[in-house]
């Protein structure tokens, strides 16, 4: 493993922040080493500084993608924290449907965004809840979008295939049997759910107003890697991207106090969600 | 070394007894089965860290089937196969089905104990990972409920502050009235 020189730490931390918004504490040199060493070696770099220089010069951005993949923490699971999905099922979706049905006599449009979808478990959990709730799906025009900065995460999400360890975490047996099929020793999401969702690459540090407005946004466990400044900017942009009566769900240990005064927290049973003031 | 609970499956009574004695002496807890059928029963009734099974046994349930049953019932159970040199290809196939390792006959006990030690180490690492995961989940849940309560309380306080501020800026009422109303808002 290539050792990181103290003088390099700042350069690399800044570079990673610039390409991903992820802020890594410079005291965690082992983190850079364990995650970037093999990339550096594979690209013939003798130091991390050299890796940064090479990556900046690489017009194809291939190296940058590899660095982002390695540095981002893709930890996620199906129905993570449970609460938000009960919230979705019992409160948010029914309310959005009521509000939208009143306006439109045709198919009711509902747009949901998983803003850091990682390997897809969050958006598929949302899709399963929607599928279970909206028995008559043809009455609705559902848009379920998942985005993430990590190419490899987006690829796995799009593929919808999970190994037995990923599958065992959080997923009820009844949903496993109903919505997944065994392929070799992995499980693949069935087409009826896969067809409901779309994944694409997106860096939340960049503008995203082109995605349009959403009724429901899940932005969970990603802002924790950002600085307070970046978090403020992010949630401000999310407020712009949320319908006036839309719903925002953040990670169970995250807080918007001192981050974005445009959102008000509301409690439902054991969970909270946010709406615009 | 961690004590393991081990199931020995072998149709040869001499090997069975030998394994049982040596493993017990090393402080492992041991059950024995003389064929696949008995093994299946025991696997259904108990949880084992390790199943040590002969590959070739008479009857429908051979070593491969014991492996499949053990893994099906509890994928954390490690299976080590005991095999004659002539059936090494089958043993390699079994590794692909999830066997941890195989040992050639005649059994070299140093080798066996080395394997068991590796398995014990791995299982104790897995155990601490599970403990850590559980401790983390408990902490996370606790933190989540604290944060969510604070989040709601802070929002209420902010609302109160905003109302009082509006009141203070109101030029149509007297200062005395402002104080009275402010106290009313704050203590509501
Ligand atoms: C810990 S996962 C959270 C996944 C899921 N939302 C959950 O709560 O289970 C964090 C994800 O954020 C992604 N990420 C990090 N920085 C990002 C950025 N600037 N833009 C978009 N996604 C980012 C990572 O690639 C990773 O997949």
C-alpha cells in the first residue's frame, strides 16, 4: 500500500471535495490509503499527489470516476430505518394522491426522487411500497428517479441484482418472494418493479433544477459527508426542487436545524418529515 | 481458542471415536452421527459451528448432501469434508457449494486443528462484527429519537420567537400590552 505523505493530505482532500463534495477529515489518512492505494498503483502512480494530477489531466474522466467510486460510502439496505417507509405508505403517498387527484382527472402524476440512491435499495423499497399501495397502478403516472454520483452504484442499481448478504438486510421474506427471482446465487428485482424506476448519475453539488419539481424527495445519509456550507446549499436547492406541498425525508440521525430555514419538521408516529414553510 | 460446537459425521466407527476423543480433549463440544440420516436429525435439532463430514458414506445422504442440509439450515455453519485421495475432485466441487475446506485421509490432526483454529478466529470476528452492528444500531436509534425530538422542539421555539418578534415590532399596542402578550405566548 502506498503511504500517504502529510503534505499530500490537504491536496487530496481538496481534490476529492472538488469532484464530489465529500469532505474527508485530514486526520483520517488511513481512509485515503485503504481506498485509493490500489487505484494509484493500477495507474502507475507513485504518490497520491501524482494520482490527483493524473486524474485532473484525464479528459475521459475515467480516473475521476474510479476515485469517486472508491471514496464514496455506498452502505445502504432495503427499508433502512423502516419508519420512513411506513410514513410513505400511511401518510405521504395517500396525501399526495389526494392532493393530486383533486387537480387532475386523468392519470394522477406523482414524482418521487431518491437523491443519493447508492445501489438502489432505497428506491426499490419506495417502489415496492407504491406497488403495494396503488393496486390500480394504471390510474397513476409514477416517476421514480434514483440518482447517485457513483457510477458503479448506479450500474448495480440499474441492474437490480443483489447477493444474499444484501438481500438479507431489511427485506421481508414476503417481498423477497414476491418481487425478486433467484439468478444463480443472487437475487434480481422482477421486471414489474424494475420498470417503475430509473437511475442516473448525478452530482448533488452541481445544479439539478433541470430534473423538475418532485412531490416526494428522499435525501438520506448523503449530506452527512458534506460541510455545513455545502449542506446549506444542497437543501436550499432541494427546496427549489420540491413542490410547494411536497415532502422531504432525510436520514434518521440528520437534522436541518441551522441548515435550511425553508423547511419545517413535522412528526407522524415515530418519524419526521419536512415540508416547505 | 474459542470452543466450537462440532458435528462429526462418519460411517467408520474407529474414525468417529478418534475424532470425538481428540476434539473433546481440545475443549470442543462434539456430537457424532454414523450416517447422513442421523446427521440430518441432529442438524435440525442443534446449531453447530462446524460440521466435519466424511464425503463418501453409504445411503442417499452422503457428505455433499450433509453439506447442503447444513448450509440450508444455517449458512454460518462451516463444513469441512474428510475425503480419500481418490475423490479430491468431488471435494473441490463441494468447495464450490460452500464447503470451507477438505482434509485428506488419513486425518492429520495438526492440520485439522489448524483449520479449526482458522474457523474459530473467523467466527469470533464475525461475532464481534455482529455485536458491533447491534451496538451501532442501538446507538443510532437512540440518537435518531433524540435528534428528532430536538428538531421538533427547536422548530416550536423558533415559531414562538418569530411570533414574539412580530409582536415587538407591532406599533399599534403599548409596551405594557406587549409584555403581557409576550409572556402569554412564551408560557403557552
Ligand atoms: C451511505 S449512501 C446512502 C444511500 C441511501 N440514501 C440510504 O440512506 O441508505 C451515500 C451515497 O451518497 C452518494 N454520494 C456521495 N456524494 C454525492 C454527491 N455529491 N452527489 C450524489 N451522490 C453522492 C454515494 O455515492 C453513496 O452512494
